[in-house]
């Protein structure tokens, strides 16, 4: 453990303040990622089996069982589905349910902008550190005068490129995490649209379809 800490300290010393900033951004990325995983688990994102069972009962016109199953669900969509079942003909309440659904998704997507900004700024910080390092390397080469030592330039260049590597090392995992989280939320939105649509418009009973079919073939 002590050896790992020593290597990290040496890396920060080589890269300077830019690498220190990138290290801080990586900690922020890790913290936001862990928080979003906990939040998604607490909201039961993607876990809607009981709500689907409730809507199956709703389609069978078993109102009591449908509302009981929706009430036992721990999904963040359960209160909205239950409210939609009670307001299939109330336009104002339907609009309120849609607004509350948008707020629920807004809470779940909070933090995405932070990850997006880190993914964009980390490579730029790495490049900025590389430019500063190259300036220092060529300044040292100029100070050496006629007694030019190639190792001075080579050492300065690899230290300068270290910041670019650090920037990419922070940006790539952050981009992957953000893409995965956004993908889950996109699927969650599609599923929420399906759930609310089924709750607002249950399948009509079979005997109600017979006159419509007869009229269609008349």
C-alpha cells in the first residue's frame, strides 16, 4: 500500500498541477458513478416486473389486484402508474402525471452533465499540460546552449506527454460510464411511456371488440 501511494505521489510530482487536477476529476467521476448506481438501484430502474403484472391485471379489468400490485412495487414509476389508473378520463390529471414523470427522470439524470463536462475537459487539460511541458523542455534545451544533451529533451517530452495520457485515461472511462447511464435512462423512458400508455388506455373487453369488427366488415 505504501509503495502504491509513493508511486502516485511521484506521478503527481512529475505531471505537476495538471495531473493533480485530473486526479481530482477522476475522483469526482468515481463518486458520481457510485452515487448514480445507488440511486438507480434505490429507484428500481429497469425492475418493473410487478408493474407489468399490475397492468396485466388492469387489462383483465381486475382493478383491485392491479392497484394492489402497483402499490407493492418499489419502482419510482409505481405512484405514477397507480395515479394513471385512477385518472384515465381526467385530462388535467394526466398532464400532471406526465409532468411528474418528467421530474422523476430529471432527478435520475442529475449528474450526467458533470460526467459529460469531465469527459470533454479532461483531454483538453491533458493537452494543456503537454504544451506546458514541451515549453519547459525546450527552455531547458535552450539554457543548455552548445552542450546539448538529447536526454534533456527526451526526458522533458515524455514527462509532457504524461499529462495527455492522464487526460485520456480520465476521459475514456468517463465517456463509457456516461454512455451506459444514458442508455439505461433511454430504455427507462421508453418503458415508462409504455407503462403509462397501458395504464391510461386498458385493452377493451372482448365483447366490446365484436361490434367494432362487425361494423368494419359491414
